[in-house]
C-alpha cells in the first residue's frame, strides 16, 4: 500500500512538522518497493510486531554491512561482559568526520552499520582488501536471494534495528550512500591499520 503512513504508524510519534511527515511517507513508500509483500512489511513495521521486516536487497537498494572497526569507531567499555551500544552522537560524529552521507541503520547488539547503497553495488563488492574487516555488500545481482532486515522509517531508537539518521526530504538521491566514497574511506582505514 503506498500513500500516507498507515494509521497505526501515525500514532508511534507525536505530531511532526509537515516536511518531516512527507519525508517519512516518501521513505516508507520507497522502502516498501523492496518488499515481497507490502501488506506483510507494513504489519511487521507496526508497534508490537518488532518494527522491522525483511526486504529484498537489489530492488531499490543494496545493503553494505560495515564493522565499527573498519570505520574506526571505538566500542565503549563492556558492562557485565556485554558490549555497550555506541552512543548515536559518537556514530554521527564519526560518519561526519569521514564524510559519509546516506541512510544507515544498526542494532545495539552487534558492532555493524548497514548502509543503503544503489542497487547493483554488489556487482563490484566484496572488495578483496576489505574482507578481513568483514565488509559485505548484499544485493540482487546474483542468483541468490538476499533478504535483509530493515527497520521501519519511524524506528530511530534501539536496541533492535533502528535508523542512526532520520530520513531527510531529499529522496533516494540523499538516502543512498556513495559506495565509491565508502570504498575509499574503508580502504584508507584498512591500509592505515595494517
């Protein structure tokens, strides 16, 4: 179902400015284009159903999974043997330092960031020099089907899958990270840590 945010999604957050609502509706509809079943995806994005759904990589985006280590993100000290989540301002600051734009999501349970990149990016990844850092791109260029867990555009808080940056009004041109810039940044970081 395309159009405005579903009734249930409107009540997840307090009222928001019209521009923010329009950006969220556009993101909602854009992400749903990658769903095998939009009805199922919308239901799974509802509060009480986890706030995440499986979308098919390669339709409207590929997903580049990058370890915190590959980006030089320092993990906080452990509490009771469990790693603490990296605070959002620290992640956003590091991404800004590296000049990385685009939509990115994470879970507080694993030290990975998931970047949305243009479909077809997986044809040129993995980059052999980045394999040791566990950088991986999944998309639809090969026979394998790649379903990836993606949070609702409304989900911006952890601990489960959530967006590190909220969706802006720029549309896919703004939402997709530049894979060549990411490659350059990751390669420079990999060479600096050898």
